[in-house]
C-alpha cells in the first residue's frame, strides 16, 4: 500500500510539473480594493490611484467630431445630446443625420427626460420652457468628460442618462506592453465609471450598466461633474 501511494504521489507530481511546463497564461495580482470584501463593503468606492488607470485612446482611434460642445437644454422637453467619432477609422466621413450609424459610433451621449431639469445650479427653479446652456469638454487623450454647469442637480425621480463608450480605447488596459488575459479580466470585472465633483476631489465609482458587446457604459446621473472610464 505504501508503495502504491508513493507511486501515485510521484505520478501526481509529474502531472503538475508537466502542466507547469506547458502553461503560458500568467495572471498578475490585481489591486486589493477589488477583493470580494471590498466590493461587498457597501457605499461608494473611493480610490486616489484611479487617475493613473484612466483609459486612453488607442493610437488607431479616429478623432471625435469635437472635443468641446455646447447644447441648450429646455425644461419640460426630452432632449438628447451626443458627440460621435468623426470617422470609423478609414478616413471617410459618414452621415451625421443617421442616428444608428455604427460606422460613426457615439462616444458620449446625454439624455434628459421631460422632468429632469428642475432647478439651476444656484437653486433657482426652472419653469417649463426655460433654457439652460450645457457645456461638455472631452480630454483629447484620456476617456474623461467634464460637464457644466457645475453643481446642476437633476430631478431624483427622473434622472439624466449618460452613455460613455470605450470601444476605441487602448486595449492594453494594465499598460504592461501586451494585450492578454489580465486585460480581459479587467474589462470583464473591474472596469467602471468614476466621477469627481471637481479636479481637487477624489474619484468615486458609480453604478453603471456595462454593455460588454458594444463596449460602453450607461448610467443615471443626478448631477454634472467629471466622468471617466477607469479601473
């Protein structure tokens, strides 16, 4: 019996060594804040290192149609505003009136419902038909958007909807020089939307629906601030 157990142990060790020799996938440890205990602790996740992990545009990414835009929102009306990519990467422009033109995908979209706007940033009530100028600034390298007027609050019963796409982001998410299982793991499990009230504030993660197939996030927002895609 001892001889049999010894033979089994040797065989098992040989199997483990064989597997080790043929294995090519190496999973590097991820930040501690992504452990189950951190994810289940409740409340917003605040991380000072988010800034260094903000996604950046791929070298092959087409330019946006604009990096600064202004829109008039009107209280009492459904409105949709968006910034699209100028081309699909082949150097050709596409029909700007085609809402579902997949060759010219949306990078940023803001949807305001009929009753989303209720007050100005200073607390002054907005009456039906009143207009409010919305300004959007997109970072030219990082997937980061700042929306103003700062301090604008939306109706908690009819929040605004924000969509951000990362389809043209550099796929090397951990920036280690290659695209591997670590990057896929980050995208599937840890990538998210973060916001900050101003440039001096820490980034906080917000709840967002992750459409992995189209590589975009959609979320309800109660106020304007800076929003980014990071992990």
